[in-house]
C-alpha cells in the first residue's frame, strides 16, 4: 500500500482538482489517497459553498478514497496554523507515504530549501531579519531580504543562489507556495517520514475571476455562482459528478453559501461582546475599537472588511479575524491547540472501499481515535485537546446550518453533527 496525502478545501471540486489528483497519483505512484479537507468554514475566513459532507462525497465520486475533516480551529486560520493542523493529522495516521500539493513554483527543491531555513531559523538569518525590521520594513519584505542575504552568504547551494531577489519574493508571496513551504516546515518539525511533492498550478491564477478555459480557479467558480446562483455557466469547468450532486442540492433548496449571509449575526455578536472582543483570536492592537466603530455604518460585510483593511491588516487577515468572532474562537483555545504534535481523533466524512483499507491500516498502526458515528462520542473524556477541537467543530456546524437549512428547516433535528453519518461511496 502506497498512501498519498492531500490537503484540500474543494470549494467546489473542479477540473483543476481532477488534474491535481491524477498528476499527484502519477508522481507518487500512490495506490490509495487520503484528503484532509476543511469543514464548513475555510482558510480565507469564509463559509464553504456547500456543506462538508456534500463536498466530501463529490471528492470520493471523483477519485479520492478517504476524506477526513480538518478541525475548525485549524481550518480557518493562517497558512502556518492551517498547515500545522493538516500535516499533523497526516503524520498521526502513521500510514501516509507522501503529500502532494499544488504550487506556483512547481519545484519541491526550492520550497524545501526555503522551508529548511525558516524551520531552523539559524542565528545569522535572525540577525538579517532583525536588521531589516529595525529599518522599518514590513515583515514579508524583511523576510525576503533576510533569506536572500542568508542564502548568498551561508547556503552553499548554486541552485538557490541562482534565484534573484525578485524571484525569491514572488515565491515567498504566492498563495500556494506559502502553504507548500508551511507543509514542509511542519514535516521537518515533526521529523516526519512523509515525503513532500508538488505539482505546478495550470492555466489560471489562484484568485483569478475569469472563466476562459476548462480549468479555472475556484474563485472564478464562486464568483459565477454568487452572480447567477446557477451551475449552468460552469458545465465546462467542473466534473459531471460535481455538477450532478450540486445541482441536486440546489434543486432541493440548499443554495450556495457566502460570507455576507452571516453579516447580521456577526453584527449582533460585535455589539453584544464589545467588552470581550479582544479575547477572540487575531483581535489585536486595538483593532476591536475600529471593528466596533465601523459596524454601525457598514451596510454589508464587505464594506466592513474594507473599512478595517490597512497596510498592516490585509483583506484576508480581516476576513479571518471577523470569522473568528463569528465562530467564537478564543485566543486561549488557539494557544492550547496550535502547537500540538499529535491530533487525538480523525473525523471521517466520506470513503470508498479503498478508503476502508486505509482505515484498517490506521487502526493497525496508529492510536488515533476514528470517529464514524458522532453520537458515540463521550464528552466526559479528560482529554482537553479533544474536547476543545470537537466542540468548535459542533459549534461551527450549528452556525453554518442556521443559514444553510433556511429553506429546509423541517430537516433540522438538532446539532446536525450528531445526525449525519460518513458517506460511503460504492
């Protein structure tokens, strides 16, 4: 058995994902695939278009063997924390041979060399970094300069030294490269046997909103869905099984979800919790005062986000910060979990027969608890990490479903994590 790990959101699963999956299997000679997938809220601080079980089912229908949920506390955070959670799960399974991710760079060697320096943080690198920060540079620029200087003075690697400062900056500031570097850093920190591989992204930029070929970005697909609330314009860019399953969901009243649907809820929380906003993760440096001031005059979530955005706070960081407030994610809870080196459980979302074979291997090689039926979980366990992670998963599902089920309120039986079972795809 040769098991490939993938770290995904599949929001939604499109033709680019088919390409990445097939090329990853080809590159690693994998016989089985395991995807660690975000649940109902995602890394960019927004809700998923469709619920986690639907997205997991689509993934298995399109060739993934087993889909495991990335806990909410990791799924909604920066690349560093997101990557730490995903890699720690893969490592905790004790049966993953490789991980393959998409990147703009398309070259594992350059990403690995950068990750190695950032993971070990040699003293000379830190001195360069401090020097540039003291000169008033923003952190990304200071880090690029420090890396460039360190590589050319101390890293005797001709391949690395052939990179110009502009090339290095582009590598360090491209979305998927950033994630890839963090994946490798975490493999290094965990002393993991999992081998990293990367596949070049093809045809569309990560944030491109253009649909001009059969492979486009997920951003373009989401933009189209928001404007049309229909899959009709997407037939050429998503697989038939994706189209069929999502079309059925829409026909049944489960419409695509967007972050502005939660604006009123967020506004209520901000007004209610003004004295406690600073307790939420990423609410720092008095930004809670700006959030509170602007919530009164902002007519939409996007307007609020733009009003808070600054040089220090990018739009994505603002979205994650507001999402932390929406989900009630506290600094104290993130401190508890963000550096753990093992995950106490895995939550199965969907699988096929080959996925079953992987789960048998996990049971034989790992002590990790496998959650199939959520109703069997005992919350009297003393494991505070387990309880913290699982409680946020339940809470985020409940918040998501409060809007997702608005056209199907009669289907809500209670906290739906307790009533929804993993999807078995025959």
